[in-house]
C-alpha cells in the first residue's frame, strides 16, 4: 500500500487544511494477539461524513449523536471476555472473506475523499497491508491520533523532550472528555473508533487540552521561580477555589468592554512565557464568545511573586486599543496559608 503510506498527515495544521470536504473513517481492531497472529476478533469503524463542521462535545455520547457519527462493528468470532462494553451503531457477524465487501458497502455510502484515522494505528495498518491490501484504495490519506496528541503535549510542556506518548484513556482525560466506559478493560472496537474521532476533532478545533496530572505532584518552594511541568487552558472560568488556585488573576477591560476574541489555547500561548503560570481560562463555549470575545480572562499562578509579576506587567497595558486592568485574588494572607498547607499535604 505505498500510495497510502506516502500520504500520511503529519501534524494538526495539515489536518485542518485537509478536513473540509473529507470523510473521516476511524478504524480499530480487538483481539489481535490472542492467537499470536493478525486475526482480530472484532473490527470497528466510525465514520464522520463530509458536508458539515464537526463540533467537539464534553460527553462521548453527545459527540456521537450531535455530529451524526455512524459506527459499525464487524465480528469475525465471538469474544470470550465477560464485561465487554455495549457497542455504538450496528453489529454484523461475518467471516474473513466478507471483510472487504462489507468495507466496500459501508464506505460507498459516503461522498468525499476518505481519511483513515485511529488511535495508535500500527497494528491496523499492518493488518491492512498483510491481509487486505485492497482496503487501502478507499483512503487518500491517513493520520494517527496518538501521534497528534503527543505533538500537542510537547507544544505545551515545559520539558518537551521528557514527554512520552500515552494511551487512549489518558488522551480522553487530556481533552476533558467525560467517558466512564473508557475505563473498562474490554473495549468495543467501534466505540474506540468513535473515541479516536472525538479526540481528533478536538485537536482540529483547538478544544481545551491539558496534560493530565502526574500521579506524584511536587509543589516547589514559594521563594523559587519554579513552574510545573505542564500548563492547562480551560474552556470556562473556574469557581473560586483557594485550595487549588491560591494565586489567581482576572484580566478585564478598564471600561468594562469585551476583550479581543481569543480561544483558551490562544490565551495560553499569550501568557505561556510567565514563570509560574499554571493555567488560563475563559468562557468560550458559545458562538458569541468565540466571535465577539469575553469580558474576563483568568490566570492561575504558582506563587505570590509570580502573581505580582503577572499583575505588574499587564495592569494598565493596552491590547488592540483596549486598556487592561488586572484584579488578583486579593487575600495574600490566605494565599500563603493555603500554599503552606498544599506543600505540607503534598496535594
């Protein structure tokens, strides 16, 4: 399948250019190695047709329903494991000789160039190349969602060389996707294909993304200009929480007008250079917020010193003709007390 191999989509920006008019087809397989060969017990497809702008959703089921995703399960043999999750979409039992005709029938119902995708596609691409090479003719390009997630992590990590690829569940957590069934040990192939699509659309639309917290957290001393190994951007303003965010600032226009329209990722890019920056946020869920801007930008920092530096640089500054003011949390005695408690408890 040389033509498909040579048509890899290498990064998120290329994906954005290829998306208009494309049919996204996510592929996942289960049961590859139980007999030590390339004979999966289950093949899952999730197809997002062309013709509309896909939108991310916080809940797995909402993404499936609101975007008109079509899911298909092809069972080549029954899986013996108990507790398999219930599959989205249709289920069809078949033998190995029927795989290609079923693919042909499914994909013939969608108009537009087809992009093959999935989360960690190594096994699936090998399966196509060795068992069903004719399937490659359906696709004009391919993209591995796991690789794009890894690239996104390295873009926001302070030590990108230490970032390693991680699995599907951690990627869902990074994208703030609510999917309790993903914790099951016995995934359904078609559901994992839908999950890969959801992550891909989130990356393509600059949806909120944060590297999940490590299992062991280290809180640096307050008198050192240390920062965490990751930064986050949020799609809504958090509620006041001095235990979690003892040093926070809100950026507003002096005259109360709306700030220039930015996504939460763009806001993170704007402030990423500040030592001690933990997270930024703004309410950007609505179309009006995305096109017209919002009235408040929020930032959380690690120490009183980093908060003071942030406020000093931005209070009274001008952006696109708008004079800014910065309001900090304003309770330094409580901040210091909470920060000491966080260090002691190791939260």
